[in-house]
C-alpha cells in the first residue's frame, strides 16, 4: 500500500524470475519482465500515476516461478525485487522493513503437464468466488508468509520499449454445440513434452500429474456442432449448459491474455481451448504440438478470469464440461509491440496493402522484448528468424533497441553451458540441457550483426562482440576439410522446412555458402582481410564441387576417403547460392533464367523440375523474393509475394511458418515482407542514420500510386508518389539534417512536387 502525493510521479521498478504481472487498485498495469541472459535481470519501470488515487493505493504483484528449462524463459531461482517510488523517494520495497507483504497463491494447480516441449506449464485453476479480492481490497484475507532473502542479483536496464496491452473482443460467435463424454479414448496424444520428462527436460512425470489436461479434452469430442457466425457486440454473453460449448472468432490472430467474466450457480468445470485456424469447423487444441487449453474449476460465484500467460489464437472454444455457466465480456488483452503502428503504407495494389498489414500484425505479436519465432508454441528468440526481423524492426519503428537487446543477451553471459566451446545457442535466452544446437544458425548471427551496424552505427557493441565472433570461427576450424569446406558438422544442421534438411551430411553446400558469407561479414566488421580471402576460397571450392552444369547440388558424402557428389538437389540450395554470392546472374545466366522462369509459386501447378525439391516459406520462398528484387525483377517479386502470402493474410491476418497451416500461422521472420514493400513499392530503398542520408529508389511497377510514413529518430520520413500524364510525380519529406538521393527506375520522367502535397 502506498500513499500518492500530489504532483509526484508514481512508478513501479521491478525485476523477477520467472514471470510477473502487476495491478494497481485492482487494475492491470503490466506483465514481464523483459527477458535477459543467464545471471542478468532486466528491470521494468511502470508508470502508476494514471490509475493512482489520492491517498492510499494497493499495488499487487503476482509472480510465477516455473523452475524448469525451456526455449522461452530461463531455469533460474525464482524471486521478485521491486520498489514503488514517488519521484525519487522509495515508498515501498521488497525488504522486510519497507511494506510489501507476500502470500502463496494456491489457486493455480501446480502439478500439470508442460504446455509444449518449448514452453513451460499449462494453466489450470481451482477457484472460489473472491479469490482475487486481495488485489484491490485491503480487508481481503491474506495469509502472509515470511520470504527468504535471495542472493544479490545483477540488474540491467530493460532497454526495450514497454508492450502494448490493448483490449480486443471477439467479433462473432462462430459455432455452438455439445461435447460427448467418453470414459476412455484409448489412444492419447503422447508428445515428448509428456513422455521425456527427466534430467534433460524439466516438469512432472505423468504419474505425478493431478490430471492430464490433453487427455481430458480428448475425451470430450464434439457430438454436435452448428455454424452460427453471429456478430458479437461487446459485453455479449454466452450461456452454457452441461456439455455445451461455443466457439468465438477474434477476426484475426491475436496474442495476449484470455479474459472474461464467468458466472456460475453450481460448481462448474470450464475449459477454454483455442487455435489460430479451425479443423472441420472445430478447434484442434493439439494441432501443432502444444496444449492450447486452460482449465478452471469454479465454485458457485462470479469470476473475473484472465490467463497469466500470453497465447495466440483466432478462435477460442468455451466448454462447460460439468455444471453450467454464463460467459460474458470475453476479451484478449494483447501483449504486443507498441511502436509498430507508427509506420504507414498504402499502395494502389490492395493485395499488397493486405499483406503489409498482416506483416505488421505478425511483427507486433512477435517483437515485445526480443525477436521471437512465434508467439504461441515457443516464444523463443531464434537466430536466422532474427535476421529477417531486424530489418522489419527498423522499417516499422525506426529503432534498433530490441535488436540491441537481442544481441546483448548473447554478449553478456560468460558462456553457454551444454554447448561446445565457441558455439552460440540456436535460440536464447533458453536452457539447452539436451545439448541440441544448430551450428549453421550461428552464422546468420554474424551476417545480422553486420546489418545491425549499418542500421545503428553501434560500433561499441560490435567491438564488444569481437571475441565471441572469433571464438565462433575457432569452433568451426576443426570441421574444415582439405578443401577448406565444413564437413560433418555436429548438432542439428538445418536449412529450411523442406526436403533439403535430409541432405546435410557430409559436406552440405548451402551451409558452406552461408559460412563463406559470414566469413566475409566478419572480415568487413573487424577489418580482417584473411577472412575475406578465406570466404572467396570457400566459394570457389563450392562452385567447383557443387555445380553440375545445371544446378547446385546440396551435398557430397565421404566414401572410401574421397568426396562423392550426390544427385540431390533442392530449390533452396539454389537460393542460398545466389543470396550469399556463390552464384550471380552474370556468372550463372542459365541457372538464373531457370530460377526466374521455371520456379516460384507456380511450381505446385506445373510440377516443373520435379527432381529439384521444392522450397518452403521458411526460408526459401523469402530468399527467392529478395533475389528477384535485388536483381531488378521487382514487379515479379510483388506478384509472387501475393501468390505466396495473400491467402495467409486473408485467413489469419498474420503470416505463417510454412506454406500450409500445419504449424505456426504467426511467425516472426515473415514480417520481413513489410521491409520489402517499404523498400520496393514505397521506394525508401536505404536509410543511413549515421551519414544521415536517404535513398529513394522508384521502381518500374504496375502500381498507380503509393504513400507512406516511416518513423525515424528525430522525426519521420513521408513519401508519396503517383503516376499521372506519362510521368511519376513524387514528394519526400525527411527529418532535419537528412540528405535525399533519388534514383529513377520507372522508365518515366520524374517530377518533384516538394512544394505541395500529393
């Protein structure tokens, strides 16, 4: 409890492990913390002034200590350290003498299964009416306990912007129906997150669980289902009798905390299942390897429910498995990037406008405190994904704060336990007790680091990272064969989600193409010419061994002491070659023509080159789109973007991990398309914040007009262009001190209208 003094800014300063959420006078304030590396804890600062009363206020903090390893949060001892300040004066602190009290919240059921292999536990609760009174009522029962004092923590600033917690509501009641209650399904989902619990994967073994949530829901299949598609007004209620359910539609994918008001007159067992897409008009809560479900045991009463963890969904299914209840005021409190909405883009091609907004939405939900692969199954900070997202972040927000924090997480730890010396984790912050890593993913880190320098001018971080980068290349030394190529890499060698992943040994040429590019990047970053020379030697060896006259093959195997080339060829291998400079259209014109005319989204119809295995969305299709734009085929790149992405945007409002809906339908790397559209359609080709220069490149497009706004430190860039009377008329406004260079690739005369708005 704190007294608010007039004109004092009231703030909460908080660090915690594993996760927390906080309230002021019963009103939600925030969720955190921003994730940091092992042994370092980021401090969040929340402004409480808006909801503070004159006089007494109640600050309530909930902390969940998971104490297991994951790709999502670290397995470190749980604690909370907090202060409430009025201006600079500390009013409350988590010390014995400064006013906070603590209690154990026993409503959350402890011994439950993991949500997924990559995340921690599912949420299940046994609640009685008034369970949350302590957040807003000082007279509520509160069984205070004495807290143990933990060792001193190394605190670091949050450094990334606070999240947005916009409240969204379902737009429609999609369906209603009834579930059948089966005594035993017989065959149940037995994911590794259930069966592999032990020293390498934390959690509770199956016989320890209070119940197996996934089994309970498997035994409640839909007995009847009728499509309604009834618009829902805010505050609408859904009355559920025993075994009834209702499916609500959020309109697009959203990520955040699921909430509602639930009234029940008798004891009720309420389930909420959810997913990004429907299967046969129903929610498949196990669709892609996670338990998308919440469980509430409710005694008679009225409840304000809100999940502690963030989840991703378009559809949510409310099931009254026992008892009956009325569900009203359903919402999702978003957990999303607060700055992504500042950029504006509108073109004369509506397809691209839809894709841009889907890319922005994908970014919002995947970039809160770091660059995540998906906000659902994993919430993990993956390399490679981060390369694409770093570009999108600068385009949408004009900042590199999240990217710097992402790199800082890799910089600050003394090392990475369970991994070979010199190797970087494939995703981090995470605990890789099983020793799994992707060796070639660490090479994307180096390439991204060079682009980060161009975006930020942050030479200090580059130099701080020098030892870690050189140690990484030292690690690869022992895998170099007589030709200077990496051979028999250990770990999980990964290229993309396609057949190419089966061709990774013994000498994988796409991995070596990436290796050459990373050597060159490090050579430029640290002015080490021998790395540039080695990069060229690697590329030359690849060209000599991998190119068969028509295509680059994926790999060679060692037989009787010599390398033998295989016939295996993948589409993504060709894209790696061109993207990383092993090939180029001038050196390899026939192959480039083949890729240009015979590959792309039409291959699924034409079955062209059936012996070359197709690429997938992550990452081959995106490499292809970048190559088309790089070499001047911008309109083709845009048309193919629509073929690859429009159906995703129309179905979920976000962009997917694969070209089908069998995995994540909201994958961070895919937000890269916003960067491409800003560069290739709006025309903001390059922003150099160090030289304070902007290159506007207007391309030859079949689009009639485009306008947009890009945030930038110290202001914004505003661009508009339109085709009129056989010429292109344009206007660009830049922040003070920026020089603008204009490149005309339209094939039409340019006319600047700097003195008026178009």
